[in-house]
């Protein structure tokens, strides 16, 4: 599965962006999906995740209440809606997919090692 993230850009503090992650070369309907981000000089960190069924969704504390992850399996796409953006949200955002071997009751994972397919990243810059 190849993942391509897009939708990043420059936005002012308090603004909004929608990131999309389009999959090709395979279906993501049975894969857990996640967004991670990496700011310059920092380690990659978890942002949000959603299981293949959509039954378990989780967010980093830093984005809870501002970001929303969703998926449209028919379009083989995952989204990250980002509102009330802050300068500290500036980072390259990566989407990721797991191996598709979890069962319905498996909760989302916030661990990078759980995900086996990664997109190339899209840059989000929030100006103050």
C-alpha cells in the first residue's frame, strides 16, 4: 500500500486545514490508520488514530478538541481536520497504515511501530 498525504500549507494562528491521505496499491478498509507529525529538531509524535472499523479513535492531548480524524473507505482515504491551529502545530504530518491484522475489538494504537506503511509527509506551517 502506498500512502500520499496532501493538504498542508501555510495558515495563520486560529485557522483551519484539512489533510488527506490517499491510499493506492491496496485497500485500507481493514487497516488501522494514523497521523503522526515531526517538527524540526524534534522526534516524530503521535497525533491521531482510527481503527479500521472506526470504532476506536484516539488523539494526542495536545490536539484533543481541535483535530478530528475520519475515514472514507469507499474513497480509500483518511482525513485530518485541524482547527484552531497554533504555531506549535507546525510540523511535517505523516499518515500511516497498519498491517490490517487487527480484530474488531482491538483499540487504536499510538505507537509508530504498529504501523507498517508510511506516506511521504505534508508540511503544515502555522504563523503567529
